[in-house]
């Protein structure tokens, strides 16, 4: 069977795209590697609503909003394949279809679709500070994932460090759930607040986001959780058993240390471009937010025919923008398949674009308020590649030995060859190379994506044809 549309990722964009396409009469298959749909922001919303309804208040109204998207997919004719990890995508221009390879329950499969929407969402920006590999140091997103999936919280004292709306949201959620939040260490300074003022008039078009931010700040004040602003030189120190013991930083030019059991790091989110790179989609460097993103039209189309990108995997704008983006991409796919006339497309898409535009108006203010600040690796002994424990010093040495591309460094040091396939080190390696040679990131580039982009056993690859033929 050749599907009309395959959607990869069951977050806000993927759910919305699947629903819209199904409503237009397209045969839709939705693939996602998680047990439940919802993506990161709506993770486990169905289970939480059923088994832990008391946690819905802790996780907030935005989280509860995702229930209607998840329910709509469950009640539709969409073929939903959960626990299906996509590891390759191959456009076939001659046959006007795309082949998607994925693994599920220990076997490998492939399927064909006339159109494909990549809605793989965002990932947290890696934060290679000194001793970030200690036991007790993890990302804010990881802690939030555990909270949503299981209701579990970190024990002992917890410090959240970095910048971004998610840092504040997680602090509020974790404290509400019973976590002993000792402090929030923010890299955001008063200079950033001044810089964001010129974007304030646009942000007022979406006042709900500003109110949400003010409420989070008020909660932290009322809970008497110290907030250190303008923090720099954040680092961790561990015991002889490699367990986190304390963190140190400079705030307002004053050096400070905090004894802590758990450190949660966050320096914003970036598009997850693993699949879009693998598909051959053109990418561009965003100097403002320091990340790569696929080049996408307003309708979600890319440089590769029949492959569209929606949501935060295209550019970081948040869940509501991602939802509208997914719907627009589905309309675009339907139009290309001849299932929607141009006039009807323009009529429906115009309303969605207006809604998307309004929700996106707060983004310039957020970009000015929360610039990346702790993701630049400064300590030569800091581990950059966690999989093979490759330090910045080793990477700098490779550059001095005339390695001119990230792939050359990868071949020499094996960074980017581990289980994460470069997700945790790619941008840092490219930045070290660019800084050392005085080049820009656009020129340096990143690791070349090769299938499989996720580690899979050879036995699964061997079962590929057999699984699809049913023999």
C-alpha cells in the first residue's frame, strides 16, 4: 500500500497535520517513537488524564490543551504506529513517492507515501559545561519528561541553570510537584530585558504568553526561590565517585557556590534536523539563535519535492504555532495530491496563517530575552562527545592537525559515531572548528547524516525485507 501522506512525529505539528489530512480524505499514517502520542509538550497526556488527574493542574493549561489533539487522532481513521523509530527516509523522484524505514518491536520495516511531513520537533541545545557528565547533572527537558511520564521528581536539593521559558516553567512545575528547588540560576541579565523592549509591541498581540511569564515569575517570588540573574561561568564539581556535589557561577560579578544534589541545565531548544538532513533538505544557519534549520516555505514545502516540514523541526516558535504549521502543511500536501483546489487551499490556509502569525509575534521578544549563553564550550578539558569522552582539547588538537570539516574530526576522533549519532556534540564540534579557524558556521557545516540515524541491531536490518513481505 502507498499512503497519501506519512507524518513523522506525533507532537503538536504532527498530530494537527494528521488530523487535517484525514479530514480531507487522505490515507494517513502517523509514526512516532514514543509509547503515547503528544510529543514532548503533551507527553503522556492520555495516561496522566486517566491515571494521575491530580497532576494535570501541576503541568498547566497548555499541557491539558493537548488532550483534544490526542483524542482527535484516536477517534480518526489515521493509522497510528507508536513505538516506531524512523531511521531512514529516501525520496524517490521517479515514482513520486518517499520510502520511510523504521523499527518497531525488534523488527525493521518500510512504507511508501506520496507525500511526507517531517514533524520531528525540537531538541534541547547541548550544554557542555565543566563536569556536565557527573551523576546528578541532567537537562531540564529530561526532568520534565520523567515528571510527565511517571510523576517522579528529583530527590534532595535541585538547582535549575540556564535560560529560556522552559527553565522557568520546569522550576514552577517541579516545585509544585514537591521538588526542593534550591535556586534558579539564570544567564538572562537586565541588559536582555532592555534589549527585548523594542519587540514588546509585537508581543502584545499575543498577551497570553506575557501573562504566563509574569505568573511564573510571581510564583517563584512567592515560593521564595532565589533567582540569580546574569549568571556566567557556570560549572559543576563532583565527588571522587563522580557524583555532583556543588555548582559554581558568577552572578552580577559576584562568585557563588551552591551545594546541590541535582543540577538541571537548559539553554533553549533547537530544531531536530536529523531526518531533514538525511532526506537532503537544504538547511540554513540562524545566527540569532545559534542553530541550523531547514529552509521551508510558508506552506511547509522544502527543496525536496514531496517532503514537507512542520512545527519546531522547521523553526522554534512553540506549540500553538506548530499546530497551525502542521495544518497548513497538510493542506499543502493535499493540494499537491489534487485533493484540494487552489482556491479552497488559499481560503483555509489564510485563516491558519493569521492564527500562526499572531502566536509567533512573541518570538522576537523571547529571542532577545533568552539568547544562548552557556552552550559555548570554554574549558579545554570539558567533554564534548559524551559517547566517546572526547574533550575540547582533543578537538582543538585535531583542528591544529589540519582537520577542516566536522566529518574529518569525526573520522579522526570518533565523536559523532556513538549512540547519540552526534546529537549531543555536532553543534559544539562545528563551533570549536569555526572559532579556531575564524570561519562562520554556514561555511563549516555539520556532520553529514547517514542512515541509520538511530542505533539498530544488525538483526533488525536483516529482517527488513522479510518483515515487509510477510514471509
